């Protein structure tokens, strides 16, 4: 069994092509069923976001699996030709596929490194695959591990702590000026998109009140309803600035709307409490001389961009630490996958031992004559105990050896010594792994891998 990945992302394809490959939620079940109908694909999951469309699968043969998924992409999206699609696709197998998945879930492969949305999208895609019975033991373990790796990255690094967008940088700076945002009031002057985004972030961080003003009173009222705030007539906003702890300005005006005198009056009316002004307008709408006013803190778009660049550099440093975590976790899952190669041999050995035990028990019970139920149970228990004790050591050693670089040598030797014949292709099932864990040391799910938020118990394959 092999793990593979085929997909495209913002790194290989323009948004126009990525959009054409998105499967609507209403057709996800149909798409997954079509994927699983391809010969040689045992398990599958379709991950799609605004920046990527990828299929992860467990297949019998790597190259056959690559071809099947490429065919799936073309057949599922008739508006895209093979000539358009094939040069944009990337294909990874085994450790490279696992590494890619862990990096995606940890937001190391995102357009904005450290963004939090991708983990939720991975969880949602996994749930869809579970719902339509497209995953099994291997993908269940792999995706759950990817989720736990992403959480470990967020816990052990600061990759998501520093703002890398103008709107969020404004919020980050506001939090430095005011330690308690839920008790603050923000005034939004104008209807620029960046200012609205910043206001939305501030609302999400619990600001107490939102005041809104634009030259269009109807639009101001609409925005007030959207932010659950209060509209202020545009001609009166300067007289009301003292009510705001944070003033966000983003209009299309070609001149300064707020000057030092306006801010001085507001500060005096605030009894010299600080006022924080953010000007994301181009050209600027707040006179830079406002910086000379005591207890007034002004940041314009260049200040925010400088702050963002510093944060990007910090994220790059944290990403280096995150990459090390991902690399370590890939090794863990590769050892687990390697150990599964011994599972068919272990199962065959146990079944052979059980068949021999049953055959010898029948002979012995036939010679012993009539036994009480208690006596028969004692004889059967003796036979089972001997078999289990004899098998325990070899099976534990075989499973452990399977994780080494010479694992296949040990597996072949066990098959030879015990005269075991196996089917050419034997899938590993949940029941197989559970049977095998009765007498061997299959590692349990680690403590950082509880049932994940929003993920069905179907995923608990181990």
C-alpha cells in the first residue's frame, strides 16, 4: 500500500484554473465515489481551498494511482482539458506526500504562512471523506496525525501570532496602546475596505462600541447595522471624535480631513486619555503633524506595512522551527507505516498457529474421553496460553524489526521459517490491526491525538 498526493495550488496554477476544479459541496459525495471507483485506489480524500485542490490517496501502485487521480480530475471537471491541467499538477508519494500534507495542515505551504483557516479546511475535508466512507486505517491515522502536528506547531511556535495583513496589523497596534479592547470605542471614518476589515477584527476582539460616518448617510446607516453600531453625521464626526478611543480613517478624499487642532480638542475633551488614530487612506486623510499632539498615537499605511514586514520576518523564523517539528513527525508516521508491512505476516502466523492449536486440541480431546466443561475449558486454556506465550516474543520482535531499514528482510525470513503464504495484495483493515495488537506492541495514538474537533468517531481506526 502506498500513500500518494496529486494536486495544484497557488504555486502552480492561476486562480482562474483553481476555481474550475472546485467541487461544490452538493457534489462532494458523488466526486468521492467516482474517485474510489478507480482501480487500485483503496482510500481517498479531496482537499480544496481557495488556494489549492488536492487528492490524497492510498493506492496499490504509485504510478497507476497518479494516473487514476489525474484522470479523475479531468473527468470530474469537463470544463478543463488535460492539456490545461497536466502541466500544473504536482505528484508526490510516500514521505514527500506525508511531508506535504503536514506542511499544508500547519500552514507552512499557505499563501500567508501561519494563517489559521487551513486547519479547519483540512478537518472539514476529512469529515467529508469519513461521511462517504472514502478513508480507512491509513488515511485516518495520517490525517489525524496531520491535525495534531498542526496543533503542535501552533503550540510550540509563534507562527500565527504576528499580523501579516494591514487590517489585522491595525488591531495588533491598537492592542499595544489599549490593553483592554472590550472597554473601548472605535470610530470608522469612511467606507474603505481595509478600514472595514480592521473594524471587523476589532469587533471580533470585543470592542465596546462602533461609531460610523460617511458622506452618504444611507451607507452610514447600513454599515452601522452591519457592525451593530451607531451612525454619526459626517459633518459632526470631528465633534464626536472624543467619544472614540480608536479612529480608523479610510476615505477617497484628496486632502486631510483630520488635523492637529481636531485631535487636540478631542484629547482635551477626553481629559487627556490617549486616542489612537489609524490612517489607511491613500492619499492620507490625517495630517502627519497629529503625531506632535500629546496622548495622540497616529499610524499611517507605511507604518502598518513596516510593522507587517517585521512580523513576516518573525514568521519566517518561526516557520524554520515549525519545519523541524514537521520533519520529526514525518519520521514517526513513516515508522508506523513501515510497521504495517509486517501486519499481513503477523496475521498469517497467528492464524496458522491457531489452526495448529485447534487441530491438536481435537486430537487430545478425542483421546481424553468425556470431560466436564470445566476440564475442557482448562485444556483449551492451557493450549491457548502456550501458543500465545510462544508467539508473543517473535511477533513483538518482528513488529519492531519491521520499522528498521532491514524490515523486509525480517518479514521474508518469518514467512520462510513458518512456511507462510500470503495473497499478492492484502489490504490492512481496522480489524487486522486490532487483532495484531493483541500480542504485539502497536503504538497507541499519542496523547496529543484525541478525537479531533468536529471529526467523527469513524476515524478512530486504531
